[in-house]
């Protein structure tokens, strides 16, 4: 019994340590920070459980390898209660940790009234079609930029993702952005980019013969550069 308790206590310690420790280094955006942070936390439980289960399995296989006449298992109420409680605690932890990320403003933008980082969010309309993308800026003169998105760093950006024909997928892995692009529906995702640079995006839903060419780029620039770029776009319209 002492061993079971010891196991439970060490599992709990690891879970709590996962909450406190931040295993994630600097991230390119608020979304990738949240998603990779959650992934790191879940590893704190997944790895010990894997080691525990595999350990018991190997131990059992080796210990009982010559047992031709096994005796039936007896009911062990304390053991059953222990693993029921342990499982409940683990599931609760996974649920609470996941909900904290899923409900975050930088994963799903639910309320358009909420102001993001750096004032009013930049709105980018991303429309997929067979086979390409049309990016536009509906709040800033509605000019279109083809497959190129330019956004300022340290400011909230809201992507309105939709499709002109079939189901596509909007995905920028390094920025932690992913959303289905559905015809007749607008899905909104939001983030704050922290690092300047050019990020590759592509379609993640097989949509026909030229699906693999559905690339686009997200360029993260300083707020001044963004303003300059915006002025240029608006004056050339
Ligand atoms: Cu597509």
C-alpha cells in the first residue's frame, strides 16, 4: 500500500511542478506561446504515466514468465479507489489546462468588442479558393494583397477566415494559427505576433489538384513599418 501511495504522491508532484515550471522558450506569437505551453504541461503527465505503465508491463512479463498455473485476482478496493482518484485528478488537470488555452482571446476571438494588445486589432480577411488565397484588409480601405499578409508586431491581429468554394484550411505553424476555411462561414482567430520576420502559411485541407500550391506568407514588421506600408497601400488604391 505504501508503494501505491508513494506512486500517487510522486505523480501529483510532477503534475504540480508542470504547472509552476514554464518549459517553453521565447515564442513567435501569443498563440504559439499558449499552445506550446499547454503541450509542455501535458508532457509532464504523459511521460510519467508512460514510464509507469511500461514499467509495470515489463516487470509483470519478466516476473510471471514461467507461471503456468496463475491464481485468480482478488478484489482490492483500496487499489481501485486509488486509480479512480488518480485518473480523475489527471483528467481534471488536462481539462482545466486545455480550457484555459481554448477559451483564451488569442486562440478564439469571441467578443469583437474586447480590445486586444496595442489598441484596436488589425483585421485581416483571408479568403481561400481553388487554388489560392485572397487576403484583404476590410477595416483599412478593403484593399487586397493576394497571398501576402503584412501585420505589425506587439498588436492584436484578427483573422477572418473563409472560403469561396470548398473547405480549405488556414495554417501558419510558427505563429500557432490554424482554422478551417468554410464556404458561407467566417471563422475568427486572433493573435499577437512577438517576432519580426516572414512566416510561411499554407492550406491544410486537401481541396483538389493544386492544393499543394496554396501557399501564403505572413510578414511581421514593426508598428512604424506597418503604418508606412498601410499608407502606401491606401494611396495606391
Ligand atoms: Cu485548399
